[in-house]
């Protein structure tokens, strides 16, 4: 769940789509990877034009599946310009400026 929550947070913070994927199934010939459990998902930035929960799509846990989701870059562009989350526009450049000292 830690990876999932972090991926959802990065989608909101950076106004991007994020994807998590894991290996599911049996690999009996591979040491330390004989049984794999995971759930894959695609997350959106969670603004008004996206699904309320910010989930574009997700697989069933621990089943071998393929996930396909629509990632609309035009909605992403509009939300970056006019959405409720505008951290890319509102960030303080002075905080991140690097000043070099001359010796």
C-alpha cells in the first residue's frame, strides 16, 4: 500500500499520470521469486476532470492481468493551466535557487 499511496501522491503533486505495476504469478525456477503478489494501477492527478478517486484503472489483486487505460494529455494540459492544483505555477523559485560563492 505504501507504493500505491506514494504513486497517487506524486500524481497530484506533479500533475502527472503515474503507473504502478508488479510481477504476479509463479516463477518456480527463479530463486527468491517463486511466488509473486501485486496489484497494478494507473493514477490521474485527481482534479475535477478526472475520476473522483484519481484511478484511471486497476487490476484485481494477485491475478495475472493486462491493464489498459486512457491517458488524455489534453485534459492534463487544461488542468495544468486552469485546474484547482497549480503548484507548477505557484512554486517559489527563490527557495530553489542555488547561489554560488566566489572564492
